[in-house]
C-alpha cells in the first residue's frame, strides 16, 4: 500500500524585506537646529529594532527537540541530508506519550519487550520553524512492515523536496500525503548536528542500563 498523493493549494508567503541596520552609514554633521538628546543613555535612542536585531545575526537557541509524528495540520519538510536520519531502537510508551532511546548493548536484552522496536528517527521541521525528530517504525526481525509505517516512510521522501501534510485515512489503513503547491520558501534548518539534536531530544529519556526506572517499571519490578 502506498501513500496517496494529492495537491493542496496555499497562498504564497509575502516576502518581507527588513530594514538594514546602518552600521556603515555615512555620518553627516548635524545641522545647528537638530534636536540632540540631552541624555546619551536614553533607552529610546539606544534600543535596537526587530529588523536591526535580525541583521546582526541573533539566533534562537535550540533548547527543545520533540520526538513525535507531525500534527495533522502541519506542513513539514524532512532534512534531505542522510546524516540527519538515524536507524536505531527505542522503547515507546504510548500511554505516557514518551519515546526512550536505547543504548545498543541493551538491544538483545530488550528485544522481547513489546514496547521495544526499531525506528527511523528523521529530522524534520514545520512551517513554524519547530525542529523535531519523526520516529517511524522499521521492519522487525520478520521483515514485515505495516501500511501506516510504509506510507510514512514514503512521505519522508516526498518531504525532502516538498512541503507536505500527513493525514490518517482509516479506511485506507495508511497516511494520505498532501503536497503544498504554493510558492513556499525552503526551511531555515538549524546548524545543529544530529548528535546534538539527539542529546537535546533524549537528555532525560536515554536508557543505558537494565536497572533504569523505566525498565524496572515495564517488568513490574517497582
């Protein structure tokens, strides 16, 4: 079963040109009747405008990286560089809506846990600039893959070059993929490497020992 691709029309964004901050502006002598501020430390005369702040390169700090599938209302792109995707193993607790990254030395010991599964972690971004890791189920030991996961993997390929939206089609048993047809600009990807994205996303959800509280809880030992 493959993803059903359809078109979605959206209004093109209006390009906005920010005023350049006049660092290199020529300073002309002020006329004699110019209104010169009496206080050189007047906040009103010293405050940067939003355009000036953008010009001098202020960037938002990336402090949170959600691990989740795209919301049905989002248009998203996936990072086209293979270095920004990872095939690994996780434990997913659906009731808690939490995904734990598992250290490789524990994979054989946790393979029988029903919550344990191989996943593709794909770096993605939505139109609001939210960077997230999209976890998609990979084939298990039997090589089988359900249509939901298969259509999601196909959507990852579409989203590498197009803004797309995923919506679940229960009758189809798979995701439908809508592609935006408006003149939407490419995403502004952060310069953060995948390793740092993983560190931020799983800083409190990395399991590297069998006596981890989450493992003990899954096994009914606490």
